[in-house]
C-alpha cells in the first residue's frame, strides 16, 4: 500500500490549505482532498484521515514563508490554483454593457478617508475597470459647514495611495447654477414648495403625517420666495419636495431639497447661501454626470424612493442604483462622524493614529494598500450588515509581507546576559528564513548580550537555552543580570531559542495599537508603548520599511529626528 505516497499527497494539501488560511491547515479539509485523490485505490478513509491529521500538525509548525517555499518546490501548481481561487471577483452588474458602465465615488471633503471609503471607492473603481467604463471622482461638497479646502487634496492623496486613479473629477458645488434651475422647474410644476415653518414644526408634521400651510402657497408666490431665498432676504426657509405626508416611508414626507447655510464655501466663498441636500444633489448628479451604476450604503435604502421620484419629476435619466452593507469593524470607528470627535477631544493623537481605521492610520502601522484592497473585495457587495474583526485585514497583510519582510532581533524589556568564555564571533545571519535574495547582516558578538526578561525568567539556573542563530548557553546565576557559560554549538531539541542583541544595540519604542472600543466603551489603554533594544542593523532602516521583529511581530519603522521608533502592525 502506498503509505509514502499518501503522506506526500497529504503534505502537499496540508501546505496548500495552510497557505490559504494564514499558516494553519485544517485537517478535515485536507483529509477530504487526500481521500478524493485516492478514491479508486481502496484505502480506508480512516487511515488517510490519520495521515492527514499528522501532516497538518507538522505543517502548522512551520512559518508561512517556509510553507510557501516548500509548496513551490513540491507542487507549484497548487500555489497557482490558490491564486485563482482567492482572486475575489465581483459579481456581474445588472444591465451592464462593456464600455458603457460609469461609476463614481462621492466623498464629502470633510475628513480623511477610512477603510469604509476604501470599500466604496474600490468597488466603484473595480467595476469601471471590469467593464472598460469610466470612473468619476465627485466631491460632494454642498455643505459649506463641513467642506474644507485641505480635504479635497488629502482625499485624492488617500485614493492614490490605495492605487485608485479616476478618469474624471469634479465638484458638485460647481453645478449649483444647474441645481437652482432644476429647483425652479420643480416649483414651476408644483413639485416643490418653500416652507418657512420652524424646524421643530417640520419635524412634528412629519411625525404626525400632517401637511403645513406653506404647502398651499401658489406657484407664483413660491417662485418669488425661492428667489428671495437665493438672494438673501429670507431667513429660515427651506425648499421641500411635495411628497406624501402620510406615506409609510417617512423619507417621502416632503423631504428638504434645499436649505440656507450662511457660511463661506472653500471654493465659492459667499457666492451661494442656498445649498442642496443629499437627497437632491445625489440623485441629480448621478443622473446628469452619466453614472450608470451608483453604489451607496444600505442605510440610504429608504431614500431610494425619493431618489427615483425626483428624477421622474425632473424627467432625468434614472441610473441603476446599487446598495451594499456599510463596513464595520469590531472596536473601531469606521465613520468620519465618529472619528472626528475622538481627534477633537484628544482621545487619539490625530487622523493618523495607529488605532484608527483611517487610511493614514493604517499606512502608519504598516498595512499595505494591496491588503486593504483584497480585504474590501473579500467583503463583497452583499447587503447583509455585519461587523468583522480587524484580524481579517491583518491576515491579508501578513500574507503579502511575510515573504518579503526582513527579520531582525528585538528584545522587549531587556535584561543583561554575561556569557563566560563566550566565543567572539562575527556571525552572518540571513534576513529572511526562506528568501536568500533578501540578504543577511553580520552581528559581532562578545560576552555581553541583552535578552527578553520574560523569556529568561522561565529558565532555571542550570538550564540551557540557545541564543537564536548563535550557540547554546547555560545559566549559572540570576540576579539583576544573568550570568551564563558557553554550552556548545549543536542544536538541542526542545531547548528554548531566545532573541538577543549584542552589546551594541538600538534603543527604541514600539507602539502597539489595541481596540479603541471594548464592549462599546472607549478603551483608554488601547495604545501600548513597548520599550526594548533592537539589534544594531535596525538603525540603518529607513522610515516606512516594514520588518518583522522575530517572535514579536511585524513593525513599520519610522525615524523622527534622531530617534527611531516602530509601529506594530500585527503578529
Ligand atoms: P462617514 O460616516 O464616514 O462620514 P459618509 O457616508 O458620510 O460616512 P462620505 O464622504 O459621504 O462619508 O462617503 C463617501 C462614500 O463612501 C459614500 O458613498 C459612502 O456610502 C461610502 N462609505 C462611507 N463610509 C462607509 C463604510 N463604513 N462602508 C462602506 N462605504 C462607506
Ligand atoms: Mg456623508
């Protein structure tokens, strides 16, 4: 019976499964494939199952980089297949024709973009590319209270960082003249009216489904009022759609289309005081700019009726409106509205705080744009609202950086170790366990080292451990410092391997982000500062490099003045 053959096959599939699932193979899944491969050979599934379980146990012990390297040798076709299966492709769009699809991403320039915007922008952009269509970047800047000049450019930078380029760009605020004309047309056809009721009365009327007196004003008078509104002699008036005040969908109870906002606009100054609401501007812009498949998040679903009703009244083309679930991540504020107060109250250090899901915060902690893209596409365009854990983003990132990140030693909470009779060495150590091309560094060692206190505490006097990639030492004395002696070169199975730095090292802090919210409450201990010594070669790294501090995790390096610091990405 080909036991050896079964073992080999199990090893292959275990490697493949582990690589798909971030280093850990699932024995059931693997056994299924192996059983299928030997189905004509009359071998007991139970035996195959046992072999698969041990194959998984073995494979799960080795780092993912090594798993990939091994599978590349054993069965490269399984790696290729993996790529295809994990290529998250979006489903076809309804009523879409090649060359004719137009999508848009419509941010309000009132903050930096976060990973939720990345989902929207990526979906819009991908669809335009999928159909050789057009992708428009539209700044929905029709609330001068929110729009700020610096955010137009900042949001463009954020999109470019994500690798998203657009075919056309414009500001909704540039079209206000057109919007005014359409508003006039609506009034003229008795589809809208100027309402001067105080906001509370409007709210009350909506709640009770009651029309107000303003609704009955004549068209001529309405047109005059509208002109007065625009030219600044009226206060506190709004233009409302003549909807249906008793409609079960409350979004249809005469929604506001235009309101007065007496605030200088970053691009238009004081030219306008009457500004369209999202209901009006969103629908009109999607239609006028030729968008065929506008996406919005599901919370707008109730407003769809208003969207189409308005376009119907204005005799404008109706796009194919699409909806997907808003992205939420457990313990993270994925919304500008939630992020802004955190910054204003000093509860985070700024928009690029590494605990935030802003693209700048993610970049700072070493999350790559490609990982964000794969993550958001993996979420798809379903409408089912759910909250995912950030570990999924980490897994995508790890898969990209594990094969390319250089490895260094970092010693957290260091304690001094003096080794008697230590051989003086100039040790060449590879920067990556499987990829030789990444090179190596030379570490000079004498008899003084620094090792992590927590690790040493676990080893008793007389115990032997290995200074990783160097040699063995035996502990003789433990005080404020550790005294030890050289204990040979040969690897001793099961002996602890300990990270170290030689006598020359770089002192540095690594900032480790935690979740900003726990059980819905703000967690003030969510940022940890870990002090430690890194090996000397770390001082040569540049700002922006992402490396792995062995046993500690992936860290993005930043140099500020003379100091070097790290931002923890993930394990
Ligand atoms: P925020 O609460 O972050 O201010 P917003 O919807 O007001 O959200 P906009 O700048 O208006 O922010 O959003 C631009 C686009 O990004 C919109 O199409 C919006 O639906 C989408 N978007 C915003 N947040 C998310 C999210 N968490 N998940 C998916 N899409 C989002
Ligand atoms: Mg908004």
